[in-house]
């Protein structure tokens, strides 16, 4: 089963910004692009870098360590040296809050 949990206020994010949040023990990075919020694993699949500290290039996030890139919509790697994807989390905005879908027991 899954459930939606609130992780941030909508006011905490704006276009071009990123935010690191905790989703029941998982570190998730939020990004807002043209009013839409995207959520992926915050830790790079290539090393111990936080993608929320990277650089946004349209729908790609560039890792701050070795400049690997991921597509925020799919989690797919788009530039070496990253070869493994990161998880994309289902996200929604409702009632002024940003919600992430997590597994529940
Ligand atoms: S740690 Fe992200 S590209 Fe190396």
C-alpha cells in the first residue's frame, strides 16, 4: 500500500529552486519548474552528492560533484559519468502543501 505524506509547504519552493526533504527516512530533492514540482532521490547514484545542490538546466539536474546529469521527469541519467537512474517520487501539491507518495506497511 501507499500513502501521501506532506513534506513541505508550497511556499518553501519557487520556480528554479530546489529543496531537500525527508520522506519517511528517505532523502528526497524537490525542484519546481514552470510551476510543476518534481521529486527525485536526493543522493546521486554515482556518489555521495546531494542533487538539491546541483545546477538546473531545463528538466535536467547536474550533479555538483562530477557533473553527471539526470532527467527530473524520469530519473534517467543523461550525461556521464552517471549510468544508473535515481528514483522518481510521485508528488502533488494540495491545500498549500507538497505531498510525496510513500510505501506504507
Ligand atoms: S557523485 Fe554525482 S556525478 Fe559523481
